[in-house]
C-alpha cells in the first residue's frame, strides 16, 4: 500500500510511529549495549515498544475523535437535525474555533429553517384567504400547487388536482398568449369573465408557470350597479328640476282656466306660464341630448397630427382674450384631429372662464415627457375649489354650464390611450390642466 492510498488516520498513525522511531531505537541500542541481564533487557524492550505504539495509537485517536464528531454533526445538519451541538474544549485553540463555527452553523441553519417554515405557513394562509385562483405548473404543464380558491373553481380538492395536466384541467389556454388579458371561460365552480396573469419562477432548477385567475364578473356587476345608480341619480335630479316647475305652473294655469270669471291679465299669465313650461322643456331636451352625445362618442380615427399646428389653431379660435402659446419641440402624433380639437377647446374655454373672473392670462404649451406628449393649459383664475368632482358627469359650478365638458375631455383622452389631469398651481394662483398622449 503506497502513501497516497493510506487514509488520514493511517497516515497520522504512521507519522506518530515514525516520530517515536529514533528515540526508541536509541533507547534500545543503549539498553542492549549495557551489561544488564537478558531478562531485564527483554522486559524493558517490550515496555519501550508497548509505550511507543500506545502513544502513537493514542495520538491517532486524539486527532480522529474530534473529526468523527464534526462529521457526525455535519451529517445531522444535512439530515435536518439542528438540535445537536458539540461540547467546546476548555482551551482556545484551532479545535475550539472549528467546534465554535460548526455550532454557529447549526444555529444559523436552525433559524433559517424556522424562518422558512414561518414564511411557508404565512404564504399558505395568505393563498388560502385570497379570492383569486392560483395555479402553479411545472415545465411539463403538470399542476404542482393550487390554493383554496382554485379548488373551489375546479370543484375538486387539491389531492385530486395535483399531478394532473393543464389540458385535463381546462387551463391550457392560460399558459399561452399575452398577459394580462381577459378571457371567457367555463369551470365546474364558476362561469364568467376572468383576468389572466402569468409569471415564471424556478424551483429545483426547473422553470415553473404561476397562473392567477381573477373573477371580473362580480366586480363588473358592482361597477355596473354603481353606474346605474349614478345615472338614475343624475337623471332624477334633472327631471325633478324641470318637472317640478312645469307641474306647478300647469296646476296654476288649470286653476286659472276653471274660474267662472277670468281676470283681465289671464292671457299674459297664461303666456308667461307656457313660456316657462317651454323653456324648462327645452332645457330638459338639451340635457338629454347632451347625455346622448356623451354616450355616443365614436372611436377616434387616428392620423398623423402636427402638435404645433393643432395647438396654435385651437388657441386662435378663442376670441374673448388672447391665449399665449409657448412653443415646444416639433412633434407629430397619431390622433383624431376633430376630437382632440374639441378636447383642447374645452380646456382653453374653462381656463378663459376662470381667468376672466380675475383678469388673468391663459397660456398653453407642450413638451415631451418620456414616452408621452404633455399638453398643458394654465390660467390665473381662482383655482379648483373641489378637485374631486371635476370629472363627475353634469357637475358644474358655472351658471348655465352642462357639466359634460371635462367628462368628454377625459373620454377623448382615454380613447387615444392617454389621460387628463387637473390641479391647482400652488403656490401660484390659478389651475393647470395637463393632457398626456402616447407618442
């Protein structure tokens, strides 16, 4: 057996024997060269050899025992048993440092395991309580994880679902196509419109797909109910405002005509009453026409639109006061010119109305904001008293206003993939309307 083939303990034993070899040989030489009886020489020789090999074996055990203990402790840590600890030696040496580090490793692994268990328990609790259905599929499209909402959706417990393919569960379509998107799907536990989200994660070095299905039917029904309530509330308010005076005046005219002797000014009273009835009826008709126009906004016809020409043209349409135009970078966007002109006309008209109260100015300009075009309209009026209601249909603070101008602006902006925002110019006086359109 060569030296390379010897194990660590065998090499320690060999080096221990070799370390004691010179002293033992010298002692034996002196022993056998002296004039001692043979019995004494043999007895001392046996003792020397026994002590020699005994100390070598003890040294091997002294080195091998701590290593075997460390090995057993590491094996216990690998098996997940973090409760075992090694007893530290009294002296501070290299063995003390090794044992200390191994014990600290066990404590760290124990804390990490407890943290992982707590995080897993929290994740399971959260997944069980949320109302969206969650499914996790491996790279072979086999289900590996499902929450309670997913169980209710598929009308089966997790034990029967885990291990089945996405095709068997009618979820294969969710693993393909762009996300997020809305899909009409039928499941044993529910039918309706579902918003599909999909993401990728890795477990065990292999890719997995996480599918999240959100039921939009309930939210859409709630939104529809609230929309109908708002519509009925607005319509009821306007109808009552018009029908109440009509009913009152009609009753007065009826009482007038039923009298035995008519007063001398009955014709003028009748004419005034009919005029009020006609005025309120016309106002109600205009209101209903405005509501119909708001609901029939057509889809925009996108064409190349030079932003500078569009803004300068709309600014010249305002005749009550000059509108200052601050030139920006030459930009061309895709948009419906007619609709965007109507949007900007409404914003500038509101700014002029506000500035007319204080004798201020109106400015309009544009700039590039990231991937968007920003068009802004500033006034020096009293500002916005109630910003929360500016986009509420038919809400207005102007005498004779219809309350649909800003709502129409928002609809046109959203139809172009943009948005409209109104804010006060703090600490300056006035308000600022900002239109964002994608470039």
